C-alpha cells in the first residue's frame, strides 16, 4: 500500500505542474445549527436573517459549498431524547431557515450525524423534504451517492457517521467497499464524516479509536486513510466541535475536523470551541489537491460566524498539523495558504 501511495504522490507532482489542467474549487465548513425551537425557542436575532451576513463574501465564489447540518427542519416537535437532564440535546430549526442556507450559497448538506434523527423518522423525512424544496442537496443516507455537475466534471459526495443507520465509520471494510463502488461513477469523490471525540480536550488526532463516554466514535485516521486508499479524493471531518489537523495522504487532502461554524445558542463557545474556518480547496480533474486556504472564523454573539482578524484558527491548525502529522508534506503559511512542500 505504501508503494501505491508513493506512486500517487509522484503523480501529484506532475499533475500540479500542468497549468492547463481543469480544476474545481470547493469550500467546506463544519457544524451548522441555526437555533432551535425545542424544547423552548432559542432562536437568533431578527429571526436568523443575519446569521451568515458577516461571512457571506467568503462563502461565495466556489464551484461547490458543503456543510454539516446538525439538527432537523421539522413540524414534528417531539423528541425521545431526555433533554431535561442537560446531557442530551435535540435541535429543531424553523423550516423556513433552510432558505438562509440557500441564500448563503450552500449546495450540499451532510445529514449523517448524531442530530439528524433527534425527532425520529418524521424529523428526518421533514428535513430531507425541506432541503429538496429549497434546491439543496443532502448526503449521508446509507449506500447513497450524491452527485453534482461542475465545470464538466461529476463530483460525488458521501457522508459517514458512527451509526450504521447511515454509512458507518466504524466498519472500515464496508467503508472501502462503498467508496470503491462509487469511485468510477464520478470524476471526483468527496467523503465527509462525523466522528471523533468532542470538546477542548479532543483537539489532537491520533490513530486509535475515539470515544464519547462509552460510545465509540471511530478511529478517524484509519477511516480517512482507508477512504483515500479506496478512491476518495478529499476527506472532510466534523464532530469534535473544534478545528483539527490536516494532512496530505496519497496526494489527497484530509481535514480531520472543521469545527463549529454556525451553532447558535446551544453549543459551548469556550476556549478553542469558538474558532472555526471556511476551508477552500482547489483540485484538478483527477481529484488531486493543488492548493488551499484557511479562512479563519470566530463565533461571536452566541455562535454567529465572523471573520477573525487575529487569524487564530490558522495558528491552531498549523500547530496541530506539525504535532499530529509531522511527516505530512502539507504546508500551511501564516496567511492560511495550504500547499505541498
């Protein structure tokens, strides 16, 4: 396998030197939860109209914009989660808030996560229907591939999570089979996953199983690398609620966590949990990474994204990448530019 990865990396050097190669630009963010009406209303000012206003200039301007949707859009307002204990959360956003995602430029939302079934099958069905009504695609249902056409290229997106109701990150054999089956259906294949431990103590990424309490949430390194080996061209993580390291593996970019992005009212914003990013990636027609950029974001006003003039997220990811993946050829400049050494 190491020989295969070496050959892919060598090919990357030739591919990135070809100035005439067709390219696609992708932007991606982490967790999105725009306020909830359950169990009591906890909604943003002006009924959410300004949630993305501060960063809409950076969200625009790509061929594809992806995010992770934490919660549902549903008229069904009964959850089996015991939210009264303070240990569990259920998020139900007003249905018309989906239009804010469309207006901000989002194209595809991942629904493979631990909040998409907060209100059971009714809530999930309502969410899918609402996204479709707003011309928003979704990804994450088991054995499904979401496809969009951009610049004459077919781009496929698959969502994974630690529960086998969706595509499960816990089953590496199944992961590789599912990714491999979809590899030849598209020109570029993106895998997005929800996994890893949570909170300020979960900043580092290591090649071992991670847990939240007693719940296994995946060995995200083994999962991401297996996905690349099976044919994924880009792997995007979320779930820990803070930014994590990145690496180049087989000429492909892996971002282990994009953190929170817009999480109004119910998510902790202490310490590094308030730092976020808009990740921008340029890929060639073969799916190889060409360049990228970290646009640093800070969550203020109870979880609303703003540009961060201090650029804190860049420094965080620089340090985590050096520590967790010291041998990666990835380089992140102080301006947030991502390149191959």
